[in-house]
C-alpha cells in the first residue's frame, strides 16, 4: 500500500511540475494567453475519458498492468517537456501526463483499499487523498525552487522526476502483486470500454459528495493555475519560488486537515470543509490577490477546506461502494475532482479576453461561493444511512437473516453462532427475549414464567427426574 501511495504522489507531482515554469515557456516560445489556457484545458479534457476507461479496466485486468502503463506514460510526458522545441511538444507532454494520472487513479485507490491491513489507521480513500495532495504540493514547490535557484530551470525538474519514476518502477516490481494468470486471460477476452455503473442507492450520495469535491479542487485550481500570474502582477512581484511556496502551503494544509479529520465522520468533514472553502473564496473575491497577507490567509483556508471536503467525499462514497466496483466508481468520483481543478483556468482564460485578470478571478470567486452554498445545503439535506454501530454501509451490506428453530441462523444469511455452540440442541429458557433468537421449537409448550418449575415425572426405573 505504501508503494502505491508513493506512485500516486510521484505521478501527481509530475503532472503539476510545469505550473511555475509556464511563464518561462511563454517567454521562450512567445505564445499568448490563449495557448496557456489551452495547455491547462488539455489536462482536464484528456484525463476525464481516461478515468472512465481505465477505472473499470483495473477492476477486470488487475491494477498492476494499469499502474505500469501509467509510469511509462508519465516518463514520456516528462521527456516531452525536457526536450520541447516548441508549444506542440508541451501539448504532447500534457496529454501524456493526463493519460498517466487518469489511468493510475482508480487502480491505485482500489489496490490501497484491497490490501489495507486490518489494523491500519489510514484507509484506502484517505491514503489516496493524502498522496494526491502531497504530490500536488511537491510538484509546484520543487519546480519553483529549482527554476529560481538551480541551473537549467527547464531541464532539472524533469530529470529529477524521471529518476523518481525509475525508483517507483523498481519498487512496483517487488511490492505490487501480479494478477492471477487465469483471471487475466479471461479478462482480456471479456473487457470492453464501458462507463462505471453506479448503484441506484449510491447515486444521491455520489452526486452530493462529487459536488463538494468538485468545488474543493476548483478552489485549489485557482491557486495552482492563476496565483503565480496574480502574484507576479502585484506591486512587489513574485518569483517562481514564492508562487510555488504559496501553492505548496495550500496543499500542506490539505494534508494536515485530512490527517486531523480522519477520525471524524465523513459528513462532518464535508460540512466544515465547505464552510472553509466559502470563506476562502469570499476573502479572495474581496482582495483580488492585491494584498499578499490576505492572499496567504485565503490560501490557508482553501487548503484546510480542501482537505476536509475531499477526504469526506471520498470516504463517504467508498464506504457504500460494492467491493467489485471500487476502481470504476473511484475513477468516476475523481473525474469530478479533475474537472474541478481544470475549470478555473479555462474559465478565467475565456473571461480575461473581455476583462482584466483580477476582475475575472473576482467573478469566479463569487460564483464559487454561490456553488459552495448549494453544496452545503445539499449535504445538510442528504440522509445518511447508518448501522447500529454508527458506520455508513453500502447498499449490499444488509442481508436478510433467516433463523432456524432454536435460534440458529441459516448459513450464509447473517452472523453465525460461535463455534462452541454449533451442533448443540437449543434448550428453552425462562428468560424473555426479543428478536429472532427467541423462536421456540414447534410442538414444545411454553415454559411458565417466574420461579415455578415443571413437576417431576416418574422414570420407568423408579427414580424421579426433573425435566
């Protein structure tokens, strides 16, 4: 499970490495803001179909082939950025990075959930969220520092990423299990591209949780895509290291809040996270990134709200997902997350042709705050099915329980009796009880209540025995 989490972090870091470097590419190749917007939009447009196709594929052929393909695609993407002679190679690199991360998302979360140790405190959805947040924070921070202080700023980050990919490939060969040979052969024959099938009882929760995750990643997308440009236009200006540091602070807060909120309920995490996201958007709309302290406070609020909202959404959906559909449903959920992360850059890129960048960010912040209010209201109104122990379950968790005479449940239809009581004949009890376990065998008269005992009977041998 740790190897899979490391793989997700490395792939996510590689996908967000180019963020602070785009101004360098723009000065080097001389393209306009429209090309910059299309570069951000390419990742969202390619990763969406990849998530829908490769999520169900991992459920059928196994996660290891999908994860190995994602590592190779990520290496191709870093190579395109490393050797790019023009904007076309940048688009090719973004396509490869989107394919790599989209293919690995559902397979990685399903593998983490399947091989989670029973005594582990961190579940599969939470570990996947931590890995994504850590990679998203590390990518811009490392590339920003290397771009400002290291030689060859457009080469060194991608060389480092290729080395990390080779290390993860080596770890995967040792720690990620191979799929069963017989199942693999049958899977290749029967797998066809298909969209994930959502159980009808899961759809309301999926829509509401997906809306919360969409908003969380949309707020973070504002900082990932637009904050470097906004800080560069302030009076003091900002270098790549400062821009990457602010973006990293957002995701570091996300990681910390995900760890802190792991013991709470998923619904409470979503409610508190949505409230923090709304406050962050209102503060950003009021300041317009003109004040650096206000922007930092808004970034910290956004990171805290992101961690709680995303982890709460992922945990709520995973708790009610059937075991054989984890990769497909997780991929569909992360499709909403990725769409949210790419929407702000595209929207602001289109609006900036008619208004200044700060005005476009202000309009987008107000729209996001309104969407957050809708998500908060929907989360409050959504009923949450719970078991007696207070934990949410998926629709197939409740199985009807049939009881044989004597209180013994039928095999395979509920909790079986302890091994020491199996095979013994049930005896009537004078204690009153409620439920299926108190079923009296047919033909036996009821036991009189109280301290009275049935009269003794004469045994054929002449002795008296109590019944």
